């Protein structure tokens, strides 16, 4: 058997460990002749001194991060927070449930500070990290590290302990600002520009993993703009520098010693580091912390729309390119909101805001939230196949946003109808239907009472109790009207439905085949 066939991964029965070992052996035997050939090419005379000089020039030494570590480490702190009754109850639930649940369930570990197991008569402590941004003692950390705490203690690198008070917290970005009083000016670090960060850049993370104290790890930026479904402003930097429980609130540095991220979450099947960590970008943190320092809270711009992303099916229904769907489609508009006053309507596709493209549904909330209330927002909108420009004056985001629903017509007492090609049974909305399916009083349209198995509507996830508000952006008032519009839309192959489920409106796109070939989702 010719040498080399043993290294072919396609050969059955050869363990991968053997393949790796084989490659190593191949490198062992081949590398010296190649090196000798290179030496002979650069040193025909065979002079040993020349050969040594060539080897010296071709060797690359990895730089030490020690100068950077010595410069920034004194400004990184450990944080110990004694939880209040509410926080202790939360910790108790975490102990039973394996930490707080997230959309990734147990895989996304947002609370990776160390929590003592709660027992009767025993304090529950949360341990995390932070960093000093001002010589007078202002410290940045995560909200989930210090929130609901009765007492917070900051431990500096010299092991001195200082009581801290909370200046402000922001749950939406999971950031908090603390203050300690020091007799002397404290070491501090500065913010960097996270917009300049690039995938592949080297970074260094510092924190307090597993209560070990100042610990340094290094890696690279793996990705930018990550959305991990933690909130509407997700824009995380993903790094592979190992971070673990207790690193929450600690800084991520670039090679200039500037903070470009605040470590907040990890993706982990086991709870330990697997090289997938997430940090809040410094440009987000810098803005939030500045507001917390000045006002103790964060004020964000507010537009007053419920939006969603554009799927290929929705794009087809709107006449957009299904291969590259961009923009955010308006599902509902809050009455008397800045969006309503600007003339936005359900079904509008927002393509850009203040000159910045809205590529995904997460772009618009970040753009709007970054504006102060009373700021003009110019939007490029697509409506009915045509583009137009609308302008809104942002309002102040309410502390507790209410779910919004589109109001498009009035209920009817007419009998039920069916849209057999889609597998739907429809009925008018009366008081009995509202009670049975928990339909809010302001929601109008027709209610779905039955969905056939193995139907396009069933495959799409439509359920009994869903209210069809509009078909292809045309409001429906009676079951017969809805059935007729659905039949006409199905003939075109693509249907855009505005559904309302328990008060929340959402567009869904449905692609169907012609009736002659059967109706199935594509």
C-alpha cells in the first residue's frame, strides 16, 4: 500500500487519532528535508553562521501580554453582593432549576457569577467582576451581579475591601454603575471604540472566575453584532477568550489596553467555558454608563411600533427579493405614538432610519433607542410597492410598554365561513369568542376556530383563537370577506396575513400552490 493512503480520512476503519498521528509523523519525516533544502537555497556555501542567522530571521516569537496586564490589572475588581429577600428567592430558584432560564434554556448561562447555595439561616452571595473607569471610584459591572442586593463589597487587587453603592442600573443592557469612596485616587481604565473592533483582533479578558481573583485570559474576536435573544438591544461581541462563572461585569481589552466590551454571557452546555463568550460593546456601555452617572437611569427614544423581520415568504407577498429580505415590517402601531403621528401603518416596511440601513429587525430598536426624546427620525419606508419618506419625533420610552394591537374594523354577527384551500374555519368575533380565546376588546377581524391537520395553515403554526386582522394588507370584517380574500390571494401563490394572538400582532407569509396541484406550503 503506497505511503499516504493511511492518511486519507475517507478510508474506512482508520481512527481519527491515527490520522492525526499519521499527519504528525509525516511532518516529522518531511520537514527536515524541506528545511535543509531551504537552508541550501539561502546558504549555498554551507556556512553554519549564515544558517543560524537565517533561522533567527525566520523564527517568529509570540509577544508577551505582561506589559498590558500590569497596566490594566489594578483597575479590575472583584464584587461580592449579599442578596436581598427577592434576590435570595431568585437564587433559590436558580439552585433548583440550574440557573435562570433563557431562550437557550440551560445552554446560555447569563448568570455566571458564583452563587452560594441558599439554606435557612445562611446568607446568599453573588460574586462577579467589574472595572474602575474614574479615579474617584466609579465602577462598571453587570446589573445581574448587583441587582436586588442588600450589601455590595468591592475587592481591589491589593485585597482591600470597600463598601459600594449603586448609582444606577439598566436592565435592558444588563449594566450597572457603582461608587466606592477611596482615600486616594484609584487606578482606572479607559473606554475604547468598539466600532473599530474587527473579527480576528486579539483581545484579553480579566475577571474573577470561581472567586479566584484577578485572572487573565486571551483570545480573539470571533464575531460581531451577535443577537442571543436576551433583549431588543442585543449587539454582542463574541470572543473566544475563556470566561467563566464570576467573570460577569469584567472587561474585555484590546491590545491598546482599552475596554471594548463588558463580559455578560457565555454559551455553554456544561456551565464552563467552551470558548463562546459575549460582551456588551463599549460604545453601548459608554453611553449607558454616562446616563447612569448623570441621571441614575437611562432614557431612550421611543417610536411606538411593533415590528418583525421579513421572511422569504413575507418578502414574496410584498414583492421583495426573497433571497435577500431586508428591512423591518410594521405589525402594529401604538395609538397617539410618534409612529402614528408620522403616518406609519401596519404593513409598512422600514428600510432605513436617519440614513442608516435597517438590515434586520434588531437594527431599528437600537437606532431609535440611541436617540434622545424629541429627536427627529427620518425613515425610508416601502408601502404598496412604492418607497416614501416619513419623519417622526421620538418620544420617551415608557417604563412598562404595553402590548399593542392593530384596530382595523368592527366585529360582525354573520355566520362562520371556511377557507378550505388553506385548512381554516373562520367565525365572527362575539363576546363568547372573546372570552373563549382571550381576544382583547380592541382587536377586530375574524377568528380562526379550526385548523385542519396537514394543511398550509397548520404547517405555518396558525392556531384556533388566532384573529386574522388583514389579508394582503386589506382589513377583513366578516368571515365571508376573509374567506374570499384568502381565496383570491391563494390564486396568486403568496398570502400575507396579519394575525393577532392574545393581543400581539404579527405578519406571517404563506406560499401555496395552485388549487389544481394541491395546497401545500413551499
